[in-house]
C-alpha cells in the first residue's frame, strides 16, 4: 500500500511517477524499497489517469436516516433503509472497480 501512497504523493506534488522518484519517496519515508515492487507499481500506473481513478473511488458518506416515522410508517422506513443499503453496496462496487484500474 505504501507504494501506491508514495505514487499518489508524487502525483499530487506534480512530479513524474518513475522508478527513481518512487524509490526516493519510499526511502524518505523509511521504507526499504523493493525494486521489483517499484517497477511493478510504475508499470501498473503507466497510462492511468490518477485524478479520474480517485474521483471514481470517492464514495459519498451514507446519509443519516431521520427520526423514525410515526406508527404505521415502519414498513416504509424499512424499504428506504434496504434501498439505501443497496445503493451503498453499488457505490462501493463502483469504487472498487475504480481502484482496480490503479493496478493495471
């Protein structure tokens, strides 16, 4: 994970994500960089639009459910809650798909 974090830091700083830069950032953070993992990370990120991948991975925080309805409205509240959970699962799946593009 630290390899991706280092790459994101380089990207945010406006630098080019290459093996030498990634290795320097990792070593500055106190991580003993593995050359094979550095090469794999750089290769996986080649051609990836990182800003777009981050935007796709952003998941909106779930909206808090208001106070429960008066008697008789409990069935509607349960349906809304189920729908919310389905929407949340769908958003999580989309985010995971966006993160998958970071790894090739």
